[in-house]
């Protein structure tokens, strides 16, 4: 049994250009056999949504049998109270789970995506960076 190849996608909530994300994921997927896991922060917009949509579209074409996604939504309101640090904790948790590659799509110096990319780099995860 082979170890799954994990790709952590981090990016800005307002990242709108799907092409670089789809291209980067497709390139990584085509280079690896076996299970391919796309890890993301489960934001309903931006880079996370585009990564999730890439997985969905791959499955619709019946090519992505070995592709799954691993969403990690932040718990913004534990106990009903807004928690500003929830996203940063979620980012650290995603990095701590490990990845083979981090794809970072940062627009307007996004603090959350930059935080995740920096954590991944410090953890020894190769980071590929796109900015807008």
C-alpha cells in the first residue's frame, strides 16, 4: 500500500482566478500515482472553493477515483462567541497533519494564507507561491 500524496492548498478568500489553482493541482496529480488528497480550509469562496471544485469536477469526469478532499473548516464561533484566532489554529492544524506539497495563492498579502505558507515552509513542506 502506498502512502497518500497530500497537497495542502491555502489561499485568499477573494482569489478569483481558478486557472492557476486548477493547473497546479492537475500538474501535481498527474505526477503522482495512488491516492491524492487535496487538503484545504473549507472556505466557501476563493482558493479553497476552487480546490474543492477541482476535486468535484475530476470525479464527475470519472478520472478522479484516487482523488479525495480533506476540508478543515475553522470553528469561528465555539460556544457562540466569535473567535478571531480560529483560522490561524486551523491553519496550524492542517500543516501539523503533514503534506507533501503546499500550493499557496495569496492575494493582497492575505494574512491567513501567508501564515499557512510560512508554517508549511518551516515544517519542511515545499511551498509553491502565486501572488496577485
